[in-house]
C-alpha cells in the first residue's frame, strides 16, 4: 500500500502499539489461578516461544521484501496462497471486531454513553489512523506511544499498590495450557508481521526490535491483567481504572491502545486483499474491514476469545512452520508454481496435529511441538521426493 522504507524506531513504535492492548490485559487475567510466580513463568516462556517464531516470520518478509501473504506464495504457490490470504482476511476482520468490542466495553465502564457509540468512536479513529497511513504515522505514533507508556506505567503502579481481600475466582489451568495461551497472542501476529518488515530500511534489525518490543510489552500487558486479578480481586480492567480514580487517563489508555493495536489488523486485511485481488486498493479494504468490525462489535457478543486464538494457532502455526522449513532450511521457492500440492498436504497434517495436541497437556504448550513436527515432515518429504527424482 505504501513503499516508503521505515526505520528501526518506527517499526519498534508500531509493535509497541500492537502490544498495548485491552485484549492482552484481559487474557492475562486467566493466569491468576496459577499464582504470580507460576503465572509469570508461563507468560515469559510462552512469549519467548511466540516471539522467536514472530522474528523468523518477519525475517522472511523483510529479506524477500514481500508482504506476509506474498511470502506464503513462496511455499504454497500462486493459487495455493489464496486460501491463506482469505483465511487471514477473515481472522483480521474478526480481530478488528474483537478489539473494538473489548475497547468499547471497557470505555463504557469508565464513561457510560452507550456501547454502540464507543464502537463508532473507536472505529472512526482506526479509520483515521488508516487514512493517515504508515508513512505519515511516525510523529503521531511517537506522541501516542509516549502518552500510552506514561498512562500504562501509572496503571501498573495502581495495580501493584492495591490490595483486596477478594479471592481469585475461576477454574485453574495447567502450566502447559497457560504457556499455550501465552504463545497464542504473538502467534496471532505471524500472518501479518511481514506487512511491516518488508519496507524496513534494515530488515533484520527492524524485525528483531519489532519482536523484542512486542514481546516485552505483551508480557507487561499479561502481567497487568494477571496482577489485577491477584492483587485487586478484579478481572475487569475498566473497573480497576475507575476504582483507582484514573478517569480520563484510564479512558485514554482504553481508546488509544485499542486504536493503535486494531489499526494493524485492519491495515493488514487491506494488504492481504492485494494478494488476492491485484487491482484492489488495500487502503479502502482496510477501511471496509474497520466498518465490518465496528458493526460486528455492535451486534455480536465477544467475551471469550480463547477458542478463536486456538483456531488461529491451528491454521497458521503449521503454515509458518512450512515457510520456515522452506526459507531457512530447504531454500525452496514455489512462487512460480500454481499450487504446491505436497506443502498443502503437509499443512493439513499440521492442522490435524495441532487439534490433536490440544488434548495433550505439554509443558511448553502445543504450538512448538506442532511446528517442530511439521518442519520435520517437510524436510523428510523433500528428501524422499528428491531421492525418488534422482532414481528416475
């Protein structure tokens, strides 16, 4: 959509904005039954795994100078990539709706004017962010991120200095399940990180900074959510802000964190659409995704997103595993093919494996084992086919 090269700082700011998210804070509240020490360990382990994968995915796009869905063609072929582009657009519209919904609910708790009004306000601001565009967001993002950083520090201090006699409610989860829930959030960004690293002046440095900044900030958001449940007995972050007397400051955190995160989802829906329809204007598709997300947020309840996160993992974890194997290990490029049938078949196996592994309690979650198994299958199939080809 825009071809100007972005600096390492600009990439870092973009992914800082992605990390500061109400959805991530809410997901962090699920870790409270583990206790602070065990919950913190699960958050950190999961993010190390997830952000390492995020880094590898971003490197592919950064080095190839291709968007996320364009890099998919390198493993699945021109037409084979269409399936993933369409699935990516759908999940991005879904994320846009979820983020607007969460932001509107939280804003409504601070200032009650009607949830649907907040959906329109937040949707309108996201559309404005899209119209400003990546190449013009540098100074705007710097100011917005500085404000968000300050307000989030205040929120953290409020939570860690609050005490309550209210116990932690909700069923506990295993350590492995907690790790998987921690992996799930960075994993959800895998299908779009290359949309931003492809235009980086220094792709490797920009990708490393993007993954590191996002990982650190995302951990911070998870910890805020978990700590809110443990130390204050609250899982509703908006109520915590009201109790703490943050008022307008709390409202600003909610609105701008929602805008800066959801902008990436809507923008990438536009970029992905350009991979499917060559003559389409991605910016207007991004606006359309924002409108659809706003309508969805008004109409549908979206209180629990764990199943959605796991569905994203089962689709995109094996996809990126195949890309990692092809790009870094096998040095394959199937862009000229229509469809790479073998990789499509391996993806189906990886998808099924993920769903099966979800039923097994593994200490490192199921994303990492699924991806490692998928990579091994890729390599084995490649060398078997190569050996058969030589005999012929």
